[in-house]
């Protein structure tokens, strides 16, 4: 089964490359399942219902979020009817929306998608390890899901790597998001789970984590806000992770980074090349 | 001019691959200058004088540090006589050692090496932007240095990227260290400075940021220390950034990631292949 | 019912004043119930079984802890047999010891004692609000407990005050601990719960939060550890909160700060003066 | 010389009690110098020029700020002409306004007022210890100033107490601000400097640090903003510290807390009672 995970889509520039390139990738790579992190899709902050549907239209089968989930207040409402929109699982009970979704793939497979928020240097939330343990126990790989995709939205590499090892052999892939810089440590862990500390953002890299350089630099230098953060308007790099799972085990058989367009060195999975 | 920057060497496993592979790289790639981050070289925590000399013997022309600079107390003493050991520049006045060094390269060039500590989610120190500004004004590229190497030891991608843009056109390379996961965003910024959010560690990647998995996982799950952190003992990946500078401008002409050995996907600079 | 809550006992100096003065206070003020926070009792870091029993012998009916609970590793073991030792409730399931205890007071009343750890600027733990909600639902004031004592061990005044209001009318007293400086905002909240943002430490105040001045000052000035933190050895101030509850409602009828000995302005509850 | 320091004035309710009570206190207590922290005076966030002048009109001789200095953008402009408005000293060079002011008191004395921002759990800024050291060296007590007032705006008691000891014998008073809860540890340190970890806010205490309870509680419980923070509208407590200095030494001779109105236990300096 062929899964593509696309990292934090940032603003108009990030949305544009998804709209332009994802339909072709789905077709050319014969993708079975696509997950897109959309927490920064609306001007860098949160997501709207319109954008959510645009991402689905471009080929996303599920959309995950992060610490910016609620920056667009409408997300608190429309998430209830957005069955493929997955917010962090470890928010308090009663939070709108769902932290896990079992979604049907193009090939008919059942894919469990979850989104977790790390806690180190982030807001205090309930334990993401305990939370995902419960969900995976309730819907284990092979028995109840043909693939399990975990988006670990966290600041530190340590917390993300710990999550990878924690779920090794029990999830198809564990990918980090949030830092907006792709890591080059993609690999299959000893137990068979594909892992990458961070898939990077899908946005303009000639920026500071997606935001036009001036205001971030101003804040680092002067410590006083001089204006709003605005997403960079240059061409985006679509960043992600390509994972081919073994249909028997649901675990990863092949893994490769994806970087298309923009300022970064290009990368595509050789094993899916036509 | 050919410069290789090697990321945080972690413990015995990290030191072993540097000792084994670096002499050959210096020879085969005809390197002019090698910088090694050694803040985790001694059992994962700090550096000893013996290890410092071993790194020089293996081919390092300068050794940088970070938030673990003083974990081995002897560093506070021997750093005074270790002319190629560079601790973070933005420690308070009066801190032992030096935060910047002008070192002669194999080709006779003068290389300014500095080490900065970020402040976001790290200990409070003086402003790294203001500190490096002063040093570069005092020893500018071309006029007083043939190359300038900046090791920005920081937690967040935003602070590292901001530093890259801040120095773009004024340093030969700005590389991030500290997160122990290499990023895949190596590139030459518009002004000519080579940049990479983090070069990654030189250590065993089948770990949590270099430490054997059990104790980090224990702490994330139980929140109570169960023992000491010990570096992973498996084979290390040597991680770094290869930069070829233009002798006229001192800026970057070519840049490529380096990953040798261990669990990560290999990478070497095609432009230096024999 | 007369309840005295004594704040973080720090080191030998703090233990000495508890041993010397608490027996007399129990007798003179005819106290029904005494809670002592003991997280810093052993040299400033954690608690030993011997010290726990010394605190009971001096008059404590229950001993609470905090972020330093496990600094003395023996606490992980002896806490299982220490029925009046209450560690933070919101540690993960499976943590040794108990986060809540129903203890019989001298007057035969049932007192529920719990200890919570805040999360702002502290280690990530589960939600203290949700945790205490469950315990109080299971053992409500009047129905199942004659008094409820909540030790909210937290860094920020905002989180402590929010907890006070959250439990107002449902607990007899909510007191903050951890900052080691008593606040002067003791009062009865509108719903009847006694509150104080922090009761302060029981230790030597001619220090930095209980520790001899030199090393804390060294670290603020030089950012490099110069040695261990050692508790101040000067005379301690016993700091606490005196609460008289209404026997009908279990809520607070009178509240007053207690400061005895050492460097701070003395305070004793006028309403208990002989 | 008689000095009154009034803690963070929060919103309309805080401003009202200052306007109502401060003129009478200046007269009845024959105050020579009044400092008011105004960082939360405008709706809880920052200060306007109009409010600054209202505070002066009520009797303030100097107004200090804190981390909320620039919440009202006009402060970046009018602070240049507001000679008695003191923003944190340890902002970067080039920050509008002044971090220290030498102000003439009613009795003709020269009073040096400075405002410092702590760094623990706060934004990264330059070292407040080094910054205040420079200013006090340039304008030492007795030689160049008849009194020195230091407002240490910081989160932790440790950093505030360290500052108190650091300046003991060199400043007339070091008072903490920012936590919005007055501490009861007011005293004269061994070297003669009056100290209090936090003077508390001047605002409505039936709140969460000055803000109406609902939204802070909502955020602690649900972790999702539900609206804006609004200052509590109930009666405020005016909180401060009264210090009488010795005219020969400029050091503190007497110290007492001030709490007038609202929900807290009242306190006035017995030594100034008519
Ligand atoms: Fe993001
Ligand atoms: Fe994020
Ligand atoms: Fe490191
Ligand atoms: Fe580091
Ligand atoms: Fe404590
Ligand atoms: Fe504590
Ligand atoms: Fe404030
Ligand atoms: Fe503040």
C-alpha cells in the first residue's frame, strides 16, 4: 500500500503547490492514501472549511492539525462535520472534533490516522503516549486497521523519536511535524515502523519557518513586535514522506523523502518512479 | 576552499566513527578546514582534554561546543589552553575560553569560527545576534577572514533560520546544531551563505537523540527518572555539511549533506567525489 | 475544626523549627489536623522515611510533596507503606504511592488530602483540574469528607488562583506551595474555600528560596554551575495557613497566615490566641 | 525619606483606587516619592499616554513597566517624551524610552528608578544583573542618588530574591512585580536594602491575576481560547510597599506592606500613622 504524508501546508504558497502537484502525484505514483497536515494552511494560522475541502479535492484522504488547530475560530464548528479532519488526540475530553479517524483508502484498506501534540516546550496537555496507546489497543494494526499513520506534532526531536520507538512495530508510520524543516533521518525502525523526525513544511523556505523574514528577524533583534507574521509568498517546496507498506503486516517496506519545488534539494521516491 | 562541518559527536560510538573516517575524508576530499561540534563527546555530556586532542588528531581544525560545554568540569580549566576549542560566544563576560577563534586552515587561509547559543527554550544568555554582529564587524569576511563558520546551537528552527538570514552574505556558512537530527534543508541562501537548520549528531541513531532508548522512554512514560542517560552503543552515523567556498568572495559555491555509516541514508558531496 | 497547613520544609533548618514549635502549636491552638509539605525536607531535595516519621512525630497528620517527590530515591519504595504521605495526584497511572488520602483527624473527622502539580513552567503531567475533579466527585465534602485540603504545587499564581476558584465551595482549603515565598492574599473565596496563592517555605529566608545565596547568585551571574545547592543554615521561619472550618459545611470560617521565627514578620491567628 | 511603591495597576478598577486613594496617602503619609507599576493599566495590557498622565496626576513620581510595556502600540512613541516612564532596562540597545531615570522627589532628593525584566520563564533579554550593575556603578547610592528604587519584574521568586541579595546595600529597595500576588516576605536585608518578592497587583483580587475568572478557567480546563481576557470589574486592592530610608545612607530604615480596599486583609505602615 502506498502512503504519502505531506507536512504543514503554510499559507497560499503552500496550498498552491498542493493543488498543482498532488493530483499528479496521486496518479503517477498510484497513491492509496494521502495525509496532509493543514494546521498552517489559512494564512499560516489554522484552517478554514473551504481550505479543508480544497485539500481533499487535491487528493488528501485525511487532514491533520496541531497547535494551530483553532487559530481560525470556525474550525471549532466545522470540524464536527469534517470527518477526515483529525485534531490532536490529547486535547481534553469534550474538545470538538476527533483525534483519531478510521478512513477508507483508495484501495479499500482501512487506515487509522491520529494526530498527537508533544508536551515539551508546548502547551500542557494530556499524555500523548498514553493517549495513542489506548487508541492503538482499540484498533490494532492488522486486526482492525490495515495501516496506522501517526502525526506527532512536537517541538523536540527527543519526544518525536521516543514516540517512534514507542510505536515501533505497532504503527505503519510515525512522522513528526511542527518544526517546518524536513529532517534527513527517514528510515524504517527495527520493528518495521517508518519514521522521520520531521517531514518539514510545505511552504516557502526562503523565510523563517514559512513566515516572511522581516518580522521574525525584527522580533529576534528587537524583542518587540513590529507587525503581524505573514507567510512568505515565494514558491513553495512540497515536503513529505513516501511509505510503501507490506500488505501482510501493515508495516513499512520502503521509505523515502519527498521534496518538490522551491528552494530545497529535490527528492522523490525512486521505488515509485514510473 | 573546502570546509566540512561535523555535528555533535555523541559518546564513544560517535568518537569512533570520527577517528575511523575523518582522516580518510580529509585526504580523499582534500579538505582545507574541518570543524567538529564536540559538546557531547564525553559519554554524551561535555568534553575532556583528551577527547579534544583526539578530535584534532583525527583532522578537526576547530572544535565547537554548546549547552553541554561544562558538563565535564575540567573543560573550565583546559579550555584556556585549548586554542581551537570554541565555546558559545554569548556567555557572560569572564567565562573561561573563547567564543570565537581565527584559525589557520591547511591551505593557509584564515577561518573565523564561532559558536552561538540560541535562547528560545534554552538557558537565558546574552543576545547571540548582537554578539555575532560585533565579532563579524571586527573580523569581516574577505577583509580579515577568508571564511567564516558559524555554529548556531539552538533548539528551534526559527531561531536558527533567523540567524542564517541575519548573516546571509556575511558568513560562509551558518549551521545549526543541538537537535541531533540532520535536516534536509541544506542550501545556499540568496546572499551566498551556506545554511542547514541542523547538521545532526554524529552518533548512534537507533536511540533517542543519541541516548539508549530505555531511559528516555521511561521518562516520557513515567515522568520519574529511572537511571542515568547512557549513549547508544550501536554504530554511529557521521553527519555533517560539506561546503565549498569561492576563494574570491569567501561565500558558498557548493553545499551538500554528509551522512556516513549507521542507520541513516548515506550522502556524500558529489562535487568532491574523486 | 482547626487545620494548619505548613509550607515546604527546607532542610535541617526547616525540620528543626517544625520539631521545636509544632508540638506546642498543636497543643496551644488545639489543632485537629496538620498538613506539612515535605518535598524539600531532606537537604532541600525530597524526603526520606526517617524524616517522614519525624514530621509525623512532630504533629503532622499528613505530609504532601511536589516536583521534588523522588529526589531521594528511597521515596519510590517507602511511599507504598507511608499511608499519610501524599504525592502529586496527576502523575501517570502506576506511580508509586497515593495522590489522595482520607485521613482521620484528632477529632475523629475524615480529612481528604490531595497534592496536585501545576503544569505551567513545570514538567508535563496530566491535567490537575480533571484529576482533582474526579477525586472530589468520588469523595465530596460533607458526604464523604469532613474537610478537604488541596495542596496545589505550582509555579504560577494564575494556575493556583484558577484552582482556588475551580474548587471554591467544594474544598475546605486550597493552598499553593512551591515558590517558597508566602503570599499575603490569604482569604476566604466567595464560595467558602480558604485560599492563599502560596503558603511559603518553612526554612531560612536569608537565602534564595531556601538555598545558601552563593551558588544561586553564581548561576544567575555566570550561567555555569559552581557547586551544589545547599540549604541555608540560618534560623527558619515556620510558614503556613491557619484555617478554622465550619463543622456543618466543611467550608472555611476563619483564615489567617502563620509566620513564626526567622527573618519574616511574625503572624499568628488572632482567633486561636489563648 | 518616605517612599511608596505601588504594584501593577490592572485596568479600570486598579486605576480607580489609585485615583481615589493615592492623593490622600501622599498627603497623610507625607510621601516624598511614589513609584507605580503601570504595565497593566490599560485594560490589563500596557499603558496609554492618557493613563500615564493620570497616574502622575494622582501622585506618582515615576511609572515602571514590564513584559506588557508595548501592548498599547502608542507606548513606543509617547515613551520618548514621557520622562518619568521607565521601561525595562535590559531591552536591546535602541529600544524607545529609558530603562533608568533620575527623578527629583518632593523633598528635592534625587531618586534613581529602574525597571528590570527577569529571564526565567520569560522572554529572552540581556542579563538584568549585568545591566543594573552598570547603572548603579554609574550612579551610586549616596554619591549620585539619594535613593535607588529597583522594580524587578520577574516570574520566579528565585530570580527576584537573587536580585535582592545582589543589590543588598547598594539599593534602597528592590521589589518584585509581575506575579500579581503580594508576598509576605517584606523585610530589610542584612545590607540595608528593603525587599519584597512581589508587591502584588493593584486590581480586583476576586479574579485570576486580575482577569475576570471565566476565560482563565476556560483555558486551564479546555486549553482552547474562548474569548479575550478582561480585567475584573470588582473593587480593587491597592497593594504596595512602604519604605522609609535613612537620609544619611539612603538605605532602608523601616518597611511595611500596604494593602488598601478590596478582598485582601488590610495593611498600612504603623510607623506613618498620624
Ligand atoms: Fe506547523
Ligand atoms: Fe505547529
Ligand atoms: Fe548536542
Ligand atoms: Fe546541545
Ligand atoms: Fe518546595
Ligand atoms: Fe517544588
Ligand atoms: Fe503585571
Ligand atoms: Fe508582567
